[in-house]
C-alpha cells in the first residue's frame, strides 16, 4: 500500500485495556486509532479507511455488535472486524451475528491477538 499505513481502529471503553492494545499494536508496527465510545467512531469513520477494527462488545450506549452492524452497513462491508469480550455469552452472540471475522476472549493473549490481526489485515 502506498502512502501512510491504514490504521487499526480500536473501540474499547476500558482505558487500561485500550492502552495495552494501543501500545502492543504500535510496538508491532501498526498505526492505531483508539476510541473509548462508539459515537466517536461514527464521527470519524467517514474520513478513514482502516485496515481492521477491534471492537469491545460491551460498550456504553451501543453494543459492539450494534456498532459493527452499523459500520458494515454504512461503509465497511469487508473490513476485518475482531470482537473482544470477557463474556463468553457476548462472544457467542458476536460469532452468531456473522459480523466479525474472529472473536477473542478477554483477558487476551497479546501474541494471539497480533497473529489474528496480521492474518486478517494488511499490515504495511
């Protein structure tokens, strides 16, 4: 890909988890766009073309499944999406939704997450 690397968008309302994800992915060479609220993604999504989305399923006001559904419908029908959740039930719902390319349980293994992201996205 020419020019600047496409970012990985992270939507995670837990700041500690968001920081760990951001730092780990930046260390691996990814450009990261972190968001703590789904509304922030909607406000910014029109101006970006991300390599992938990492979406926490349990977010304020809007679930990660609802966010993924809106993103798929509005502009990102094929962009890789990975669901993150500490709840097995929420991960099952994410899998059943058919919106996500993969689902990863919290607490996650950062190496597994990086491998999954590398498999699904095009890292420059």
